[in-house]
């Protein structure tokens, strides 16, 4: 089976720069992806495009037969525990031939604590 597509799902923001930051992250991931990931795409839960259904459809139209959904959220709130799984279930009902797996959300990563501590060691002056 070909490598899966990684779909990074973020909340979405009215602030365009915030959405662009997520897209830039996905672009960096796409450029450095390991061989076990075929592609990296982005979706937003709300307030930005592409929506989750549109991004899933795009993944399929690009040839994905397996999609790994990564909830780019720090806590397991309603979006992680209810909203995203509901979107995925709706998609899977319409596309039973596509394998979709939801990974643990970002905040569940055991490496997150180390990453925060490492970033805390970088001191940047506050903008006036």
C-alpha cells in the first residue's frame, strides 16, 4: 500500500497570518517528510479554508487511499474529542474504501514538554 497522506487539522482563525502559519508548518513538513508519509495537507475546523470535508476530498482526488488525521490542538477539548471524529465518520461513511486514522492530538505528545522547555531557553526581547 502507498504511504499515507498526513492531514494536519487546525482550528482556523479570522486572522489570516495565523492560518498562514499553519500552512507554512505543513509546507516545512512536506519538504522534510520521512518516506512513510506521501504528502502533507492542511484543513481547518472553522473560520478558514479548506474545511475538513474539502481537504479530505482533495486528498482523495490527489490519489490518497490512506489518510492520517493529525489534530493540531493542545488539549483534548470538544473539537478533538467530538467535532473532528464526527467529520471523519461522515467522510468514512461516504468513502468506505479510504482508510482514515486519527492520531493523538499535539498536546498528547510526550515530546511536547521538552520542546516547550527548549523554546523557553530562547530569550527574545518584547516588541514595544
